[in-house]
């Protein structure tokens, strides 16, 4: 896959799986920046004051992780239109951008739990009528 799929309001499930594959294919650490997160390196002084570490002081590992975060963010940016870009443009990390889109399309954990509970309740309330049993038996005998 050379280009990420474009997200639209009807294909989030498809887009999510394809983007996971696309970003992992860039570099496994790119996908790790989404799963595990990435934060800019900091320096802590004696009195507990923490400041951003200047880029020219970053280690090779810090530079690589930052690069992977940037690649993942760029892949996400290239796979969405301007309306979704507005939602995530201020996210500093690929993980935050991913989570913002995930919450928009799937909802928070509590929303997901509520949806599952509703589906379980609907399933429990399903009742098969006598006519349906007969119809299934007839269909099964025809298929043989």
C-alpha cells in the first residue's frame, strides 16, 4: 500500500484497520508511537523544574522516536479531509490524533460499553416464533 486510505463518515472501521497496516508498514516504531504514545524529551533541573530538551541535545533514540511520531502523524493527516483535520491539527502526538478520531467515530469507553449492553439486551429479547422453526426445517431439507 503506497497511499493511506481516505477517511469518510461511512468507512471508519475499514479505514482504521487499513491505517494500522499502513503505519506499521512505514516502521513498527511508527505504530508504537500511536499505541504507546510519544512526548517531547524534557530536562529536569535540581529544583524539579522541567523544560523541553533542545533538539540539538536529543539522543539518536529520541530523534528516531520523534521521527516515527512525525511519520505516523503525517500518515493520518494525509488520510483525512479538512473537516477531520480541524479536529486533530492541535494534537502534538500521533497517539492523541488517533484517539481523537477514535472517540469521534467509536465513542468513549463508556459509550462503547453502553452500546454493547444495548445489543446484548436486544439479543436476549429475540424470540423465534413457531412459524420460523418450520420455515428453517423446510429450507434445510430443500438445500440437501
